C-alpha cells in the first residue's frame, strides 16, 4: 500500500518574464440579466497591467474602497448592539428565522401571567426586534378550551395582514405548551392609558373609537365575533395606534342570521343578551365597544361598578347609564346607540356608524391603513433589557405524567408560520402557511411558463 509520501507531487510551472497578478476579483452588473432564469451576469475585470480598469482598482484600494461601489453605498449588515450582545454572533441578514422550540428564544421579562400560562418579552438571535411570546398550558386547555387555542391561531392568520390587530409570526407546540410568537407592542394597553389620562379629549376619543370600529368591522365581515372586547385587550404600538388583541374567546363563521348562545366574555363588558343566556351575534362586540367609549369620554364606568358579580350583572341588564352635562352631544348620541339593550336596535345604530356626525372629521381610509396620525404622543418605548430568564416553563408541568397521545391529537393543526419563519417541529404536524393572494399565484404561473419558453418576464406586476 502506497503512502501519501510516495505519491508524486504536482508542481505548478512558473513562466519566466510573467508578472504575478493579483487574485481575480469580480463585480456584479445588476443592470444586465442572463437569459437562463434571470441570473446576474458576472463580468471579470481586466488583468492587463497598466490598463485603465487596473489603475482604477489600485486607486480604489488606496482609498480603502472595494469593488462594487463605495462602502457607504453598500447595505449595512450590522445588527442592533443589544442583539449582538444577546446572541454573541452576527447572523446573516438573509438567514431564516428557525424555531425548534422555546430554547431558540432569550426571555427577558414577564409581561403578563394567568391561570392558563404567561406572556414573555423575548428576542430571537435572527430577529432585530422584541417579541411577545405567549405560552399556554395544554393540560389546562383540555378541560374546557381545547378548541379555543386552535380558533385563536386561525383568527390570527385571518387578521395577519391588517394593521388593526396584533400580528402573529409563528405558532408551535411542545408536549406541554402551545406557543404564540407575536409582535411586541411597546405602548402598553388601553386600560393603563385610561387609568392615567381618562377622560380623554374629544379628538383622542374620536380617533381611538374610529380605530376600534374599523377593527370590529374587519372581524364581523369575516364572520368573527371577538367576545372579549375590553381595554386590556386593546394594545398600542409606539406611535399610538390601537391594535385589537387576544382572540382566545373568539368564534368564527357567524354570518347572516346565525347566532350562538355560549356564555363567554369579561363580566363588566358583556352584553345583556349574553348575561340572559339568549342567542346572540356580532352585536355583542358593539355593546362592549360602547362601554369602552363611554369610559374614554367620561373617565367613569357606565354601570354599577361593585365588587359583587350579581350586582354588576343586574346593572348591565337593567340600568340606563347617566351622562355628564358637559359631554359632547354627538359622542353622547353615539354611545346611547351602542349601549342599547336591544341587540336589533343596537345593530341598526352601527349599520351606518361611519356616517355618524361624531366621525365627521375622520378619514376612514387612513384609519383602516393605520395612516392617520394619532392626536397624542406616547412616551419613548422601553429600553431593551439584557436580563435573561431561564426558567420560563412551570416545573409542575414537567413533574406530571405525559399527556395521552389522543389528547395530543386534539392540538393537531396548531403549528403555523409566516413566510419569514421556519418551524422545525417538536411535535410532528403539518406547518400551515398563509394563503397566497390570486395575483401572487398568477405571477408564479406566468414566471414558470415564461421560463419554459425561454423568454423574459418582468418580476413585478400591476394588478
């Protein structure tokens, strides 16, 4: 057996009189496209000594520049300093946001906590923004609400392209928990703002009411009832725009005359028909919105705010709110229609709510696209904290026996990811991707057909 020492070595022959040239460099010409699939052509720089190109290269090197443009013209690949400290490395900008489980995230702070789970402030090494990670105990959901977590995931997919709602980037599950990866809204919730500043001025009340109305109309036209509209579920971004959140009690496919009769919601904002166990539809959300608008405009709760649930329930069913003398008459008329005890009369009041005199100064197109400027300024967003929380999962769940396989199957269909995220699933199930728009499908078909024919097609369409 021959060893590598016995093998002949290949040597490169050097010709005398030839100048050793620098290593080849390439530059990209983006204005030209190749015919085969549209790949960018690579043009080699001339290596002839003394040529204008070579002299230009030498001059650029002396100035500290690189081929392909000035350093200031190149896109920046640097990341937020805090993110680099958290991750320890710089991640390429085009890297997918990979998720295999909660170990991918760095958790910094508890934003909220309840009986079903908690919401944490977190970061991911590839992301450049803060995230809100909601984790829910699956074992607790099995008792009564196993369907709610699946509905919440479906509603988040529906509302994903509207700026009026909190957005979900991905959802995944482990054996004990269901996780929602959400955008973090640094403005807090409406309840905190109301405690500090209510009653609001009429322009502020008008703006907030308009954004809530657009959000509810978006849901209702798609057959979705929120059923838990309240200030704590209305979040704000850093600019002051409102976003409806928490679809844990939402129901879907409620169109036309269809009604349901399930008892659900937060007592202080529940419509009388729910309290009376009568069939109801989307009108219940408008009653909840009326209670919030009253609170924003007056700084008070419109009904009896006792500590006994029975007293609050009777007041919601029977009492008629009183209105301060100085309240704007147009705001008063709007609230009276929303707090009507009859769901039929309430629905009539909201059928043409955008034409109500109270909203005369509102541009509804700007409101729907979050293009309107909020009439108030929030404080600066909280500074990124480098504190890390390691034990985010309950030790009680780890000590319990594993969930039965039939119970795990009830959560099939929960995993979801948008186009920028990639889920490597701890629990094996299909990853649901958002539905593509018709124009996207037609564009893809056109590109494929043109590639087959060997012709060129523009990568952008006007539909």
